[in-house]
């Protein structure tokens, strides 16, 4: 549970880094995953030396490891792009509908029961995100809102796929495969869609390194670690701590206002997580 919460807080910083990036949203997604690879490779090699990291033993294993990489690549492209063409409030609200898709996906694919107390916790937490973002939709762009909702679907698929892998593979193995596949999948899109691939200043590189090492390496690794013990549906609901962290960081870094309404929304998210924990 502490690992999951820390991972959610780390990923909560990603909208700030994306907003500060000197390159486009798709290129930012490429660097987010590519700059993580050296650290993840060294981690994987250290586990291999200790005999702790299992290699995929079949084509089915390889496909299973590739799948979450494709999901997170699609999620990052849709999410980063949505942040540039709709309001941050709308993009964050819609992208955080992932717990709904994880819960429904776990029920439809794996027969995971949906207990009433869990459904109540999910409803309270989602309501908290709505309140946190101002009580509903603000001025946004329909295409951007659609991309943010699509990002929620893809992230739900990522959580479900990683949750199925954790009983067979280590965190380092899953993260290395996922990040490598995501970087390879987003690279052609970045080169085709955006004219600037390299940041022009050291500040721009520092933003990308922060996004990669804080959100991708630390945040996603902690979440992947936690998924060995916590159900995907509960994990995705707990990750609604992300918009609470994002709102606090936006207040500190970007001087965006934070008032009683945001405080109430954050309290509702936490209450929903605690209620779902009882299930």
C-alpha cells in the first residue's frame, strides 16, 4: 500500500513536467520512456546477476510483456496530446476515469466480483476528482476531451496487463520491456508529427529527466511492485491520489489557485480510497 501511494504521488508530478517541456507532447512521451532505459537496464542486469529476474520462456511470454508497453505508449500519447488541446482540468478529470474501466475489465475478463462497498468507494473517489477539478467540465476541446477519455481506457488496460504479469516476472523485467516497447512505439509518431525532437536548453533536458526518472522509473516501478499484492481494481482506484498530488504541485510550481473546493475534493478521494480498502 505505501508503494502504491508513493507511486501515485510520483506520477502526479507528470502533468507539471509535460506542461514545462520544450518539445511536443508525443516527443515528451518518447523521452519519458527512453531516458528511463539505462537505469532500468542496469537494474535488470543486477537482478539477473543475483538470479532474481526470469527471462520470458515462450512467445506467449514475450507477447504478454509487449502488451503493457503498447498500452502505456497509447496512454502517454493520448494523455500528453490532450493536455495541449483541452483544459488541464478536463484532461485530468477524464484521464482519471481509468478505475472504472479497470473494474469493468477485471469483471468481464477475469470474473473479479464487484462488491457494493468497493463500488461505493469508487463512486466517492470519482466524485472527489470531479469536485477537485471544479465541479465538472470547464472550457475544453471536444477532441482533447475524447483523447483524455481514451487515455483512461489505455491506462486501464496497462494496469490489468501488468497485474497479470507480476506473479511471473520481476519489476525490473516488466519495466524494462514496457519502457522499451513504449519508446519504440512512440518514436515514429514523434518524428512524423512534431518538428522539434531535441530540447534546446539544459532546462529542457532537466524537465525530461525529471519526468522520466520521477514519473516513469520511480512512479511506475512502485505501482508495478504493488500490483504483485494488491488487486488491479483497488490499485487503479488508489491511484486517484494522482490528481490530488497534481493539484498541490500546480499550486506550488505553477501558482495555480488551490482553495476549499480542491481541499474538499482531495478529502473525498481519500475517503473513497479508505472505503474501497474495506472491500
